[in-house]
C-alpha cells in the first residue's frame, strides 16, 4: 500500500484498518507504513535521530512532519513583498529581506545580516 497523493492522515487511517485485519505487529506495521509513505517523509525520518517502533507514534510523527513540510512549501512559494526580497549579496555580505539604499550601504528591513540578533 502506498500513500500516493493522499495525506498522511488518510493513508495512515487506511493502513491501520488493513494492519489490524492482518494482525501486524508494530515493528512490521511501522516498516510497511514507512515504506509506503512519500519519499519526502521517508527522507525526513532518515534525517531524524529517533527510531519509532510503535506504529501509532510513527503515524503521529508523520502527520506533524507533513504539516510542517506543507507550511514550509507554502511560505517558500509565496511572492516576496517589497520589503522581503530574495537573498542578495551586497559588499560580500549576505543580506536577507532588505533593501539597500544609496551608496552608503545602509541596510533597512526586517533582517539586517546573519550576525544581527535583532529581527
């Protein structure tokens, strides 16, 4: 069984029904659940230092992770506003979301540079 275009919640719910009918133990069920998840979630779990032996805990982690990944994709896909421009380089320094005015190199905006703690 594969997740496909379904959300993790939909996939997990259907998987739980099948797993309970097949009387799968948590270890086997977890491996099969993970194996059917989208590659992005499989990779995210691979980067995580945690191991999930309980099927329900793995499903809840995947739902939370999918929600975070969806939020990140939404934020990254949004159009930058006048004050929040893409990363640019100015005088050899990385400037995020700023506008540089005049020759003085004075920075204005919500992010001044990577070393600034005020945002």
